[in-house]
C-alpha cells in the first residue's frame, strides 16, 4: 500500500490488489507563491489513477491544494473528471509552510488508454504570489498515459 502523507496529517490508503506498475513522469511545475509540485510517476488501474508526487511549500503560510472536494481532479482529454479520494483527516490537503511532502494522490475512475491527462489542483485557486490557495494545471502527455495503460494489472 502507498499513502499521501503531509506532515503526518494526510493518508489515502488503497488496497494493494489494485496496484499497477508505475511509469516515470518527472514533470515539475512551480507557482509564484513559492510552491512546487513534482509528478514522479503515474499508475493506472481499472478503477483508479495514482500520481506519486513531491510537494514543496516554499510559501510563508500553510497552503491547501484542495479547497473543496471538487476543486482537485484529473481530467481526461475527452473532458471527464476523476475526483480526488481525499483523506478523511485532511480533506483540503493542507501543506505546512516551508515543508516538503512526498506521497500519492489517488483519483477514482478509469481513463482511456491514450490521450493527455491533466492534473488540476485547486481549480478555483489563483496565481497570486501571496495566495494560500495556489492553482496548478499539469498535463501528462499521451505517450506517458499510454505507457501506464500498458502496465495495468
């Protein structure tokens, strides 16, 4: 099992039976407020999308990556949105100031075996350098999605 853990306050556990072999991604995006998100790998199964990430909060305040349950999702090239499975003890994915967090983001649903996939964090957030609600939109190219689809169990 894997978990997304932020300052020992987040955890989303998914049974090991649904795990697939991850595909390396290595895409990093930065926000003007000092936060960075690195997508390390992608795993696809018939029921979920799992992104292994590193989040660095270089901001002077705590940050939240999922202000509301529908603000953070993975979107397929066809426009379908897969919702985040937020941990019950930290539904807004709060990240402490000046901290680094490694873990997994899990989204329920299956994706087509080709086409781009876009991670949207804080859809209603913004690009203001002082915001505690940064918006990220990170696209994983179709060749990465296709490689992950081939490794599904």
